[in-house]
């Protein structure tokens, strides 16, 4: 193992896809808009030079193959090869890597990492990954431009690879800021009816941290990182996971928590925080005590109903009619002026409505977001999300029509509140912590894995 070989192995594993034809390999650079010749022709020229001046000579010297590329307007780049790939394949197989399909979705790098015997080799392997799947899109940030991020993006359900890569980054003191796991608790925390949750993993590292301890070989990537870093005003040090503050938000129970593609150790569990997954997986850097401390608040953090589900009226009606618990409810149906909810929100933005006490009821903030979706003009929406601030959208509509109203259906038990407009509707789940905490148990096989049973009518009647 030397630094050039370590880099190429990272590059191949990051983007390598073996096709059906024998010895057919392409390395895909999923640069998307960042690398699109339609969006940024200057950057495309730089990427071309990086491929020909960095990648091709290394493949020629180490594996005696010639690299060439195909670029699409969408920003996907495919690197292809002329020559015999036998040595390259043998190299991968010597580290236990099966040369089939999309490597990122099934590869195990634990054997390979043992050959990365010093930090220079580790950094070069990381550089190969960063040049393929390390996104430097400036939209990767923690809340504001002040903390910029490089995001390692992976498809599939290879939790083991994500853990191994995270450990590798840790070993060179390049501390990850966050892992976005490919799991419905993170990709669709509000809506259990959302099915397109399989969006892959993201390992996010602060740019300051990566600049000190990570690496890239592509000059294009290095330039992009520097440009993003200029958007910050100060340097930011990363904090080790055990020392990080844990703040969890409420999330809904999603049927895909039982998806067969999830590994056994993860499948069937509900996760309160990204580092909760790390604890279940047994990572040595997981904040075990902090995760356990969250368990006392599970009634406030887990909801067996949608927190907020927005869709067209017909779909909302179908959801209600196909759910035995929702369809059996008796509803009080009334018209409420939008201003009624707006005034409540302005006065007490954290209030719960239509409930039994201060801790039980429907969040005014979620109701307001549902209202904004229902009353918005088509041009004011991106899909199901209002463009810009939802409160300002409601204010604009109230200026045009102060008497605007919506239909509200209040159920006899605390199943979701239903609000409907002419073409769109929304379901809002109730905060009901004393009921919800009784649905949660701890797995007998893993003391950090939470299991949530389905809610039943008796649970809600017991509380009532």
C-alpha cells in the first residue's frame, strides 16, 4: 500500500459500479448541478483537467489502464477504462471487496482500513472518497452559512460502511459533525404516509475540520472548499460525539421502520436522534448516557400519528377511510376563520388547541403550517412546501381576504385533527405524552433500541 494506491482505492469504492459485462467498470461522479456544464461551464473545464491530470496517470501507473470520461448535462460524470482490469479487480478482492454492482451499497472496508497503517495513507483514501462522493455544494451547512459542511453521500443500506468510514475519519481527528442515516425517522420524521424516504446517507464534516485533517486531490474540489470556507466569519472546532449536547425533536412512527432492507440490528426500532443509531450499533464514540436520558421523555418525542401530513383533499380522505382508528371517529365539523388561528399563534406560538389540558392537544404551529399549505396559490408552493415563510404567506392572504376560513374536523378521541380547504387538506397529530409513552418498550436484545407498538382505541379511551 502506498499513498497513490490508497487514493485510487478510495476513488474506486466511492464511485465504482461494476456492470453485467465481465470486467466492466465505471466510476460515477455524482456531481449533479455542481458539475453540470449547463450550470457552470468553467468548473466543468476544471473537472476535466482533474480527471486527465490526476486520475488517468494514477490508473495508468498502478493498474495499466487508461481512463476516459463521459459527462452528462445533469452533472453526472462517468469515468470508463480501456485495458485489462484484472489487476484492479484482484487488488479489490484481496481486501474482501466483491466487484459487483454499486460498491458503496455493499462494500466492507474493515480489512482495507487495516492496511492504512498511518495517517497519510488514511488521508489519501479519504481524499479518493471525497473526490467522488464528497459534496461541496454550499447549501450543505449547519443552519446558516457560518458553519459550512462537506457531505459524504452514500446510497443504499450499508450501515456498516457508514460506521467504518466514520471511525476512519475519527482516527485522523477529522470528527464528523453529523450522520444523516438512511432511515425514515430522519428522512420523513413528520409524515408516516411519505414513501420516498430512501434518500441515502450523509456523513457531514465541518469544512474547518476537514481542512485541518482531511484531504482532496481534485483542485476543483479544493477550490470549492476554499470558496465555501470564505462564507464563514470565524473558525469552528468540532466537538467529540460524547461531549456534544443531545437535543431531540418529536418524530412520528413510520411503517418503513420495519423495512426488510434495513439491517437486523436497526430494523423495527425507533430512533430519537442520529447518535441514537450510533448507540444501537455499538459505536465507541456514541453518547450512551445522553441517549438513555432521552428515554424518560419518549412520550414527548414519539408520535404514533402524523405530526403533519399535507396532501390533496382526495388523498387525505383516502388516508382517513383506510385507517380503522381514524374512520371510526365521530367528528365535530366546523368552519374556522384563519384569523382565529393566526391570532392564537401570534399571542402564544407554543399553545396546544382542542385538547384536555396544557400538555395535550394539537400544536398551533403545525396547524398554521397546514393552513399555509391549504390556502396557498399554486405559485406559492414548491411541491407541498410553501415558498418562504409560512407565517408571511398567511399574512398576505389575510390582507387579501380577512374572512378566509377552513373546515376543521375535531375527533371524539385524540386521533389526528383534520383541516380541509377546497383542494388541499392536512392531518395534525395530537401531543399526548402520557398515552404515547405506554406504547414504547426497550428491546430485550439491545438496551438502547426502542420499540413502539401500534396505538389502539383503548389507549386513547383509557386516557380520556
